[in-house]
C-alpha cells in the first residue's frame, strides 16, 4: 500500500523522484495549507521516503510562514475592528475569554495540533494577547509537535520496512 501511495505522488510531479529540491518544495507547499500544515506534510514526506530531517525542518518553516502571515493579517484586522467597535462583548465572547484566561496563550498554542495552528493563533489574538507572545508560543508549539510527529513517524516507518 505504501508503494502505491509513493508511486502516485511521485508520478504527480515529473522529476520529483530523486530531486531533493523538488521534494522539499512540495513539502513546503503542503505545510502552507491550513489544517494540513506540518502535521500533514511530515507524514507525507517521511512515508514517501524523502530525507527525514530536511522534511521536518521544511515543514516547520512552511507552517511558520503560513501562520505568521495569518497572525499579521488578523492583528491588523483586529486593530481596525477595535477602533470602530467599542460595544459590549457577547456572552459567547465572554465565555471564550474565560477559557482563554484559564489556559492562556501556551495552552491554546499547544492545542494547535487539535484545533489547527491558524485557529489557535486567531483565538489568542481575539482574546487580546500580544502578537509577539502569540508568535513565540505558536512557534514553540509548531516545533514541538512537528519534531514529535517526525520522530514517531521515523520510528514507525522503520518498523514497517
């Protein structure tokens, strides 16, 4: 089954097999996609037989580029909305803020593997956390989860082969 997946993916892009540059570019592009991110791109690269460490690093960088761009856009939008609207928050917003205050930016960021790192960053920014603090914790979270997934997959794929 793994051979069928490898053959299909490697035949999608001519010259992908044996070309490290194209392999890493494909992993980078996959890791840019929200909800696929690094935790989807890393398994794809490792299962396809691409070099493990470059795949993990490339997926982390791609995911960070995507999430940091998202953080920048959300922060700019939030600044505009806060300037225009100074009304009372809804009951739902109050409840979300209470959960955020309980777990904080680190908790929401580390939950990014479940929610998606983009959504985690959006929640933290919407709750009023500083952009730099959210960026720091999202970076830590992406790195920790990506390395963890990579190590587990390298071990698991080694057992399959």
